[in-house]
């Protein structure tokens, strides 16, 4: 049998009961304990690295490592302005306030940092405003009306336009009091509104009267009656003019029928002209005969008696032709008033 171990002896493999060495030191720990310690140290290092990476990512997300452009805003006072306050453009944050301080002339200097990627929204013509509302925080806004202007340089200094809504409240209250006083004066029994309503009632009563709008426009019944009488006379005059125009149209139509109708003067004149042309041709032929006879009379003197007889007959024929022409001219004068007064007298 094995002999029992002493009470202070440790079991084999137990590091807690390792015997001291020759110089009184404890012997090396077992490999299992060293492996656990290494794993714990690695876990601590990984946790520390994760914390550092998270902090670096947060700093990167907040734009700490992003290149910035400086902008200095000058305001009359810094009421409502704080460090970290955003600067907006069209509702988007393009920068933040970094420092606030006073300058030599007592104005407030507001240092703003704008990321480079957002700085292109700021131009040399940009306007910056500091607005304080009745409800809500103070806001710094940038307005760029012409984006084609040159970009705002780094470190530029711009004046801030301050708009305080609370400062306008006393003025608004004063104006409201004046408006209420004016309304009270207008609505009083002896005010302008009451007089206007009375006049409107009178005008409405006249409009509903017998003469209607005419009586309201004239102002008194006598003038309205004169206007009505004038309108009646004008109506009667228009009727007479209408009748006269109808009669004139009838006379013109009758004259047209008399002159240019089938039995009118134009047809008779045309026929008469044809007859005159035929008669003139006959007369021209007779005159040619006379010329021939005169030539024969000059050549044949010895036949004077015969020629005289022929001339007497020819003269009789010429006189007959002239009488026909005279009768035809008389007939033309009777049918077509060539030589008479051509004035047409209307009945």
C-alpha cells in the first residue's frame, strides 16, 4: 500500500500547492492558467480598440476631420446665439458657430466654420440674418440670390441683419389700438359708416320706386320726366326717319324701273339712237349723191335744165331727210331729256 501524504502536501498538478524552489520562490504556473490570462488580455485590448474606433467614427461623423472654411459674422448683440448653433441655408445646416466674442467697437463677433463641401452655397452677394421669433429658438440663416457670383473667400467678414419679432410687438399693439379706434369712430351712430348706410338705404328706396334707376340717377322726379319725354320724342323721330327712308327707297326703285326697266327710258333711248344712226347713214348717202350731181353739173353745163330738175328732186329728198331728222330729234327730246332740265323733283 501507498503511504498517505502529509497534510501540507498538495496533489500533483495543483499549482496552488507548488513547493518552493531552492531559493524560496514559487515554481511557474501551469499552461492552462497562462492561456486564460492571454485570452482575457486580448479581450480587453479588443474592447479598447472598439471604443477607440467608435470615438474616431463619431468624430468623423461630426466632421472633425473634414476641411473647414472660416466665416466671421458681425452682429449688434449675441442674444440667443450659442456655441454649436447651426447656420442654415434653405433649411439645411451648412455650418456651426464655434466662438462668440466682442470686438473693439462693442459689436459681437461670431466665428462660424463651414465644411468645404457646403461652402459653394455661399457667394460674395450672400446675405446673413439673425432672426428671433416669439416662439422658437434664434436662427442664423444664409441667403444667396445669385449663385453665379464668385464664391465667398475663406475668413470673410459679413454683417448680420437682425430681425427681432418681439421688438415689433409694441408697434403692432400701437397700430392695433389705432385701428380699433378708427373702427370705433366709423361704427359710431354719427360716423361715416352710419351716414353711408343711410344714403345707401335712400338710394335703394329710389331704385325700388316707380322711376327705378333713372330716378336714382337724376335725383328728382322732374329731371327724370324730362329724360323720359326726350326718349319718347327720339323714338318718334326715329319712326319718322324710318318711314322717310322707306319712301326714299321706293322712289329710288321706281326711278330705277322707269330708267332701266324693260319699258324704261334706257331702252327707248337705245332704240332711238339706232334710228338716228340709220338716218344719219341715209343722209350721208344723199350727200354723196349731191356731191356727184354737183360734179356732173359743173362738167355738163348744157344739160342745165335736166340737172336743175334733178337738183330740185334731190333738194326735195334732202329736205324730207332733214324733216325726218328733226322729227327724230324731237322724239328723242320727248323720250330722253337731253336738252331739258334733268333735275328730278321728289314728291
